[in-house]
């Protein structure tokens, strides 16, 4: 999401252009009359002055009318938001949120290496190296920014709180070098990594540092954000970067943002030459190339500290000091060379060469042509590729993977014993007894994976698949806890898009294992599925689907474009072909003929002549509060919907930016929705909440309860801020380490992502705050995200990988709202893809609620007529662009009615309606306008009275002056002198 930008400003001006033109026209007319009506055209002074006065009175009235039309028309939504009461967080809420933020980060920090018991720190004095130590990463840019109204605990503050004294001389060196972090914003990015060159560390400084402490901590930071993916080549055209030295370049051609700069390498050389006990802290959300840590025997310890939010860095100090035992596990696989990701060549900027007649224009790039991306790796995302390729003998695992998915060390040791696995009635279950066998209290994670039977050339299957996990309570030394693991057998089903066109659980042996990470097995047992189960009937659907899941996305497969998907067949024999960069940049003519954006979309193309015009404007007396708690299909909804007029529905649909509009006739109040993946930020009032640690941090906790508390905390803050909806959580997949928005998403794994997201949703929904799960769907990169980005993917990968977190958030989290995405799925905009929004979301999963677009700027393809016909209910717009319904056919009105139903259903079940119809004050801008109307009316009437009075007085005087000479017998004065 976004803050105010020039595109917004232009849209506002464009929306009020008719009124501005009207004011200008009336002004010109008044001026023309003033100039034109002179002594030569109107001889009578009284008449001339009357015309002058009346002209400007008319102009005054016209200005008031035109301004009023602006205020109550296109500007109403903006004004309602901008003048909303500034509800602040209570001190209790602030205190609880800060405490929770620290608890989350305490379990998110993941220890990747710890040789010789280097951590916790024995010496409570430490030299902290690295510019990022003075300017760490708290969240992400764009919607992930922290609110400046609350105290933020810095990294060094967090160490200080834990009783760790840091070298102030080093910190001063960094703050003197540069105080601010280069901006990586949506519209432009400065990727500069400020770091003091090694030759600027004086001998005296290093000598004093060695005397200060024998411990060194090196902090490496990387920031990501909305609107831009991280550079895969720092020397590529368009990359803004300033080197730290004139003697060398920080990056060579081909080197990426997710590896060390030359200045960072030099700093690490300097530190390791002078200190034998070194800890590296990586502070960032994107998996980093950490292979360098094994090249220095002095680097004893490595911590991954994902973006920590407002107060999370307090937890880092506790982990370093030993007050907290780290229990985080990696949410992504850390590989040694990120160019070896299967998605690497199919991630980035690919523009069609034959689509220039379908331009889009946005604030990020200006005018640009449609683009595409091929999800050619299929289901083999993250560890699912690395583990399967290793099992197939296609790679030597240790050559590629440094830290597996689900990996993390502790200050203590644990033993996990797997009980007997039972498989009965479609349920797999067993107990795991976890014992702390070390000397320090701590928490452990039970990770359960399955390895399904695979037929060469058959349905694609990974050999390692996370299927369940549980985190223990804190166990004292010697203490045990028995964890129960249970899951349905259809959780192990695969989607067969070629033959069955349904989910299939193939017969055969399934290995069920508990593992310390995706690669290391602790114990394993086998269950046998006797007969193949195909989930293709209403009595046998997959995972509780309301209707059978069958192929919906065949048109997004890219078969006609020659997209080759990675296959396990013959030991990944097609790896080179499937993962190569695309060579075909031409959209086939038959697909091009069906491609639609605003240049060629016509609502009438999808009209149904048999549709009957719904009732509008009825007087049934039903209020929205009467529907609170009622079923979606309750007959009373029809009576309420019959009452809505076209204009009321259009206003409700068109202006859904940061809240839904009031509909006074049914008692629907204006509701506020706000942005922020880890917080609540009102872009208009400036009020925000405490920022929690990033979604990646939450995933690294592997703690469902903390994720639920996160959502609960959002709900509490929303109540204080009088907020109804939260534009989060975002649950797209870490398909590639360079994705700019990975901080806002959870993991490379669908189950881990879905579990954490659904818990956050459930926590917020329990407070009556509807959470907009987003970005629905396949919005897994930032490059070209606004540029009609055609995403090509196999149906199997769409369902098993990219839709699964959303499915879980609906079925398990009870999501009440959805934000669709900018991209196209195949050649259909996700915001109007009926297969996605109706067939899958509503029919299969049973979702009830509203679907909102991502930020609605028109962008050459966003169109309200198109959206509502495809299942998207409301436009995230605050100004007039293409967000109004233009077609008034029966088909269109039916779609408007459905959209209004979905919006109102979500509103009626928000916490603001839990006690009946809310009382709301009149917005201050309306009160001011009413006062201005009154003052203007009095002024106009008074001026009109004075004008007429003066006119009559002049006429009387003129009459007297004409009559007087006649009475004296003189000649009549010339008319021109009267």
C-alpha cells in the first residue's frame, strides 16, 4: 500500500476538474460583464452597478455550490478520512503491545552457528561493529514502516537494556559517517550500503576496542520494501548506489544486494584479524548468502535477527546475554549461492514484445507495456526442491545448502522420541516426547514431514513436505513434554491437474518423520494408504471444500507460450531447460485477442440478456444493524438490498480506500480500514499503532500461540483506534530471496505461512476486526507488479503452494475480507478473475465477506465494472478514476447488489456493530460546510437587499434630478448625465 504521491494528487485534481472549470467559467462571465457593462453600453449608473453587483453575487453563489459539489462528491471520502477523530492508543494497550513485540522477537531470533560455547556472551562488554548497528532494520519500507509517534528500541538500546555495555567510540564512528539510512521507497530506491571503509578505523580505535573487550559482534543489515525487488546485479542499469570508497567499488558486475559488499568484507577481515571471538548478526528478512562465515574460524556464532519492529531489539540483548535461550527456526532455506535458486532466471523484468497497444501507467514506472513471469519451478519451491533433488541424486546437498529450512540451534539440547503412528479414519496421529537434556531452560519445535510414494513421470511430489508442527513450552533442564501430532490424510494429497483434475491421495507407503529441520531426520515410521483416493465428488471433497476442487487455472499454464515446468522425472532431467531464462517474449495472437485492459474492455461483452433488473430504492425500513449475526443467506438481506439505490451502491463500491462509505438510508456508518503488515497506520490522521516484528519474524518463531496473540494485539489496538479493518496479513510466498516484500510475507513454505497467517487472522477476527488476507494471489514479486504482470503457473503449484495459505486463512482463521492483487493470472486481472474470486474462494472454500482491490489508481487496467463482474466487491480508491460503475444493465445492477451484499455483510459483523447501530458524530468538515452555507446565505441575502436598496435609491435620485429642472422651467438634462 502507499502514502500520498503525485499520482494521488493528480487524481484528486482530475476528479474535481468539472467544478473547477465551472468556477472558472462563471468567473470569466462575471469579469466579462463587469468590463463589458460600462458607460457606453449601459448609460444608467444604477442599472450598471446593479448588473456588476448581481454578477459577483452569482459568482459567489456559484463558487459555494461548486465547492459544495466537490466536498460532497469526489472529495467526501478523503475529507471523511482526513478529519476523522484521532483515536489514540491507551497506555495499557501500548504497554501490552510492546511486551508482546519483545516476546515474538525473542522466539524469532534464530541461532545458526555457535562454536565453542561462544554465546551467550561471557563478557558483558562488547565491541559492536557495522554501520547497521546504529541504523538497524525494524520493518520494511512502504506499508511496513514504523510509526514515529512511539519510542523505538534500537539495536544498541536492546543490548543496553540487557546489561551489555557497547563500545561508544565505534558507534560514534558510524553515526558520524552517516546518520540516516538511504531510502528504498516505492517510487525510487537508493541501494547504498553505508559502511565505514576499513582504512578509516584508526590504529588507536582498534587498540582501544581490544582493550575494551575481547568480544566482537558484527552487524550486517539489509532492507526490503514495497514496490521494488532487491537487485540481483548491483551494476545493472538503473541501480542507484554510492560506493564507500574511491579506491574500489563495493560490488562487481553480477554481484547482488544479498551478498557482502567489498567494504563489508574488508570490515570483517579487520575484525577477525583482531578478535578471536566474533558473532555475526544478520538483520534482514531476505535469506542472505552467509557462506563467508565458514571462511573465518574466528566467527564462532551467527544469529539471524529478522526485522524486529518497534521494541523487538530488546530481545536481541537478552539472547546475547543468555537471559533468553534462542528457539527460532529458519522460515527459509539459506543457500550458498542465490543464483542457484530454481526461480532465479524466471524472476524479474520480462516485457512482451507485441503488447505495446496495451500500456499501463503507474507512479512506479510511468507508462510501460504488459509484462510476464513464469513460475517454471512448479511445486519445487525452497526446501521442496533442495531435499528432493538431493534424494534424486541430482545435487550434492552440502554444496548448495548452508542452513536448511526449519533449522535453528539452542543453548541447550533436546531429545525427541516418536510414539507409534496410527492411521485410522483418515487421521494420522502420534505422540512425541520432548526432553530437555541440557543445562539451560528452553523451547523446542517438533517438525513433522511426510515423504509420499512417487512414480517416475507421474504427479509431481516433493520428497520432504512439512505437514504439522508444534512448539513446546519452556522446558527446564531434565523436564519433558508430550506433544500430540495429528493431521488428516488428505493433507498429503497431491493435485493432479492432468488426469484426475482433482486432488489425489495415491496408494502406497508414506514415510512420516520427525525432523530437526527439513534435512535431518530424528525418527521415521511408515503408513500405508491401501487404495488411491480421488477427491472428486460432493461426498468426498478435499480438506472440507464446499464444492469439488477441479481445474480452474488451465488458462494460466502458459502451455501456448511453451513454458516448461520443472519435473522430478528421471532425476530432474529437464532442470536446465525448465529453469532457464525465458526466450519467448511474444504473447500468442489468440491470447492477445482475449487480453483486456481499460483500452478495450466493454462491460456489455459480459451482459446476460436473461438477467432481470433487481429492485432498487424500496422503502422496507430495514437497518444494517438488523443483519448483525444473521447468516449470509438470511432472507432479510434481500429486503435490505432492495432498499439501495444505484448511487448508493456505486458510492459504496467506488470509494473503499481505507474504509467503507456510509449509507445513511440503512444505518451503515463509515468504517475505517488501515494499512500495515505488522501494525495499524492511518495515512490520513497520522495516528498509528505499535509496530510488531515482521511476518518473517513471526514465521521464525514456529509458535502458533504467538501468532494468535499477534492478531489479538492488532485487534486491541484497532479498538483503541476505532478501526474496523486491517489490510493484512500478507501471505504470499518467498518464491525467491530477492523479493522486495519478503519481510511482509512469512516463508517459502505454504503450511508454515498458512498456519501463522490463519492464526493472526483468527486473533483479529475474534476481536471483530476483519483482516484483509492479501495479496490474492500469486503476487510474489514487486518488479512489474502494477504493469499488467501476466503470471503463468501450473494449476498444481497454484493450489499446493500459492493458494494454500489463503485457503487455511479462510477455513481455519475465518477471514472476513480479502485484498486481491495487481497482477494478472494468465491474461485475466486477479481483481476480476471469477475462477479465483468466485469458484475457488467462495464456492470451494466457503468464504463470505468482501473482496477489495489493491490500491486503485486505474493503472490502465483497473476497472470497477470489470471487477464486480469477476467477484471483486470494492475499489481501494479515494478519488475518481475508473472506480465508478458505468453500465446500468440488469447484469451490472445484479453484480452491484452482490458486491454491496458482501461489503455490508463484512461491515455488519465488525465489532462496531456488536451493540447495535452505532451513533456517529457529523464529520467536522460537514459542520463547517453547513456553517459556511448559513453564513453565505445570510451574506447573499444581505448583499442582495443592499444592492436592490441602493439601486432603488439611485433610481429615485435619478428621477428627482430629472424632474427638478423641468419644474423650474429649465431644459431637461441629457440622459448621459443622469
